C-alpha cells in the first residue's frame, strides 16, 4: 500500500529514535509494526486479517478516518488518500480497492 504522512507525524513514522522520543518505546515499537503491516498490504482489506491491528472505520466527528490499535487507548489514525475514494455500490468504503492512505496522527480519540 502507498502511504503518505501528515507533517506532524512524519518524523515519528520515519525515525525510530523520534518515535521513541515522542511516543515512548512500547508505542514506538507498535507504530513500526503497524506501519510495516500497512506497507505490506496490497489493499486496506488485508488489514482486516490482522486481528491485533483491529483496523476500523471511525464514526461521529471522526467519520471518514480509520484507525488501527497500538497500545490501548492509543490508535494510529489515517484516511484514505485514493482519489476518488473507492466506494461500494451501497455507498460504503470499498476496502478491497483502497491502495493509498495518509497517516494523520497517533492519539487517544476516546475523549473527543
């Protein structure tokens, strides 16, 4: 899968030292693991087969974004970067045809 990064998270995603400094060693390790999973995926559908990642669409004011688990309560949040966004005939996201994402942040969005 093709991955782009929002400027505020790019350094942490590209540098283990920066990830450890910003997120701590445990979350940094999980961030690197999830990034590896995303890079290796042919499409977003592949992430559904990685049970520990628990890739899911977000709702409410975060609708249009997705997340994978790091260490509870933190998530790696991203959005589909394909243009146009692949949709099913029913209107939902076509996970099998998502080939490009943009990483937005690592956060605990449960307090939003």
